[in-house]
């Protein structure tokens, strides 16, 4: 019996020594292997929209027991910065990755690297010109902008000069919102003339300057479409600064606090709201499904709605607006 106790003590001491000498770096690695890591690279952080997307992604991470990070460049014009972030994320060999591309073509070489590494790619908000993303959780931006065009036409009586300010001409959202709006006007409203399509990088100050220049060059202009939060607020500021409130119809896209205040006051006619929380949630959910080998649809439509002062506080619209 004494010999057996001695043997057990020796074995216990050896095992204890192994546990003590196990490299600490191996413990987090084991934990990481048990909990998938999914970085999300967004288009920016300067708009409330992205904070709402992040909120949805974090909820999904908790629901599906995965670890996420959420980052983006300071400005939606910083394509190179976003590419650096995507490169850094891939270097960490994540389980999957989510991307809202600022430039739908520039990121493709890195997406090809992700495919070679067998890292599933999920698009969110803005897709890319590639079949590498397994799905893209996004608004149908063409359809949403077409609805904005119909609303604009009704608000200005189906005739007159209007202009469009878009955040960019490289991302899928910029292209689709521009084309959705412009093509619907051209196809359905022959008495409406689009006098300018300009790009403000989603920056309020730049968009304000563009709007003022257009108004000064076209004094009879009747309406503006701002294709994202920064563009819409820039247009609104330009109209207010030139004292054209009530004379120029402003239609926006997205639903930050400034737009909601302007719509409640009647200085902005209305806007398209997306479902940003839903976009973030569906992105992470799709990544989890991809890791399980489930088949995904090419596009995951997260929906959109028109809102104005008549329905902004309704049960249907209020949960989709963000502050």
C-alpha cells in the first residue's frame, strides 16, 4: 500500500509540473480554437449608421458564442487604410471575415488570398465585384434609391431640376444608390432634369460646399437627393445656409439624429432608412452558418423603408432609426 501511495504521489508531482510548465501562450490559442474569431471591417466610423451596425454584430456574437472585432477607417474616402485593415485581419488567420468594401474592385486581391486560406468572406452593407463573398447582408440599394426617386418626383410635382450628391463612385452602395435613383428618374419622369451628380465622400462639409455650388449654378433647382447620411446632412446644410428652406425639397438616405430632427421639423422631406442593426446581425449569423458548412443565398436582403414626419415614430419605423 505504501509503495502504491508513493507511486501516485510521484505521478501527481509529474503532472503538476507539466501543468506549471505549459506555455501560457498555448492557453489562449486553445480558447480561440473553441470560439471562432470573426473580424468585421466596415467602411468607416464617422456616421451613426456604423455604430448601429456594430451593435447588431455584437448582439449576434453573443447569441452565437463567437468573438468579433469591428473596425473601419476614420473616413469613407480612405480606401488604402481599409485595405491595410483587411490585410492585418487576414494575417491573424481568422475563422471568417466580414467586409463592407469602400472600393468594390481594390479589395479583390485580398479576397482571393482569403479564399486561398479557406477563410469564408461575408459582405455587409456594400458588396464587391466578385463571387468570393458567400453572401452579402445588405439593403437592396437599387430598389431603395428607386423608391427615393418616386418620392422626390411626387414631392416636386413630376417636373423641374434636381441634383444628386453621392458618397462615392467606387463602393457598391454608392454605385447602386446613384444608379437606382438616376435611372428611375430617367425612365419614369421625362419632365424632371438631373442637372448634377456629385461625390462628397460622405463628408458633411464637402457635401455642403457641393450643394451650395449647385444651387448657385442652378437657381431654379427644386430638389436634392443625398445618398447617405453625410451627403444628406451636407445637402440640408447647404439649403439652410442659402436660405432656400421650403423652396428646395431634400430627400435623404439613412437615419441619423440630424436627419430625424430635420424631418420632424419639416426641413427635410423624408428619407430611406435601412436596418443597420439587422445588417450587422445578419453578417455575423451568415459567417457562423458558413463555418458550419451551410449553404447561403448570394444576397441577404435586410430591408428598407421610406420614413417622413407622418410615420417616423410608428412601431414599424422607430426601431430601425438610430441615434
